[in-house]
């Protein structure tokens, strides 16, 4: 075969990143009372470089989509959920 | 005589195997594969999808085809009354990646609409997606949609 028959090697397609997906919801039905033990006393967590709320949620809860739980519990220190800083101390509810 | 006994034994074994398979199948979760299903006393009757929502949680502009910058709404219609029902929406991309999961715990006193929505600030990748709704942990309904340019 000649050099004209070479096959183009495509780089492997990267997976789309859904870690910054924001979600919400509401209902016409009334909200059922939540068991208090799901909130728990929580624990403190100090942000390290490379962290995001979804990464912390994945690590602490095994589910990245639970990042709003951490955000809601730390609104006093987090002004933008896409922006957290190394050294920041966060409360992780129910962890 | 020996041949007849052998034949009866084979027949009995076959019958036992068929009964065993039937019993195993009846114990599977009936809601896991349906397109709509039931929770305890509550049933998902429909999922509507669109780009915006009315105050009563109905969809303003029903569509199955979204643009990358859309907020995607799923409005779930439930029927029935319970003190506590957990409704979960799992959004999945075509490659199997879970895009998002969120849960609401509601106490419906009849027909109700519960909406879940997702948004992605940097835009949705084009492709096929599904939203699967779980009632108290059991799959109750699934709906597919597309994101196109």
C-alpha cells in the first residue's frame, strides 16, 4: 500500500462534563415533612485546590447532584456556587 | 415400562422448571420497566416537557426538542393521595452518563403536578437524553428528548 492509503486516527471523544448542571423543582402538592435525622449535625470540610461543590458532594454523599445541599447550608460563605476557594471551611449537612 | 417411567420423570422435571421460572418472574419489580407506574397509593400518569412553566406547574410550550441554552422542564402528573411520596427525576445523556438526579418529597391530596428542571450555564451537548421518574424508589415513567443546534 502507498502513503496515500493511510487512515486518519481520531482522538478518543471526551465525555461531556455535566458537573455544573443546576437543577430545581416544585410541586402543586404540599411538601411532606422531612425526617430530621436526614439533616444531621453535619461536619466541617476545608476546601482544597481543585474542589467544586459537585466534587465535594460526590465524595461526601456519593452523588454529585447533591451539591445544592452543601450550597444551601453555606450560603453565608458562598456567594457564587461556581466559586469556592482553598481554605474555605464548609459545613457538610448529614455527612 | 422403563421407557414410560423415564418419560413421566422428564415430564415432571420440565413442569417443575416451568413453574419455578413463572414464580421467579412474578416476584420481579413490576414498575421497573413500564412507561408509567405506581408508587404506594400514587401513580404517575404523564410527563410533559418544555422550555417554560406556568404557575400551576403545567408546561407553557410543550416540546421534545431543546436548544443547548434552554432550561429543560419536566412536569410530572401524579394521581392519588399519600402522606409521603418521594419523587425522583434522573436525567441521563445518550452515553449513559447521569446528568442530574433530584428528589422531592410530597404529600399529594389528589391529582398533582410536580416539576423538575435542569439548566447548564455553558450549554447542553447535543444528543439524545432521557428523564426517568421514580416513585418511592421504583421506576414509574420515562421520557426521551433531544438537544439540537
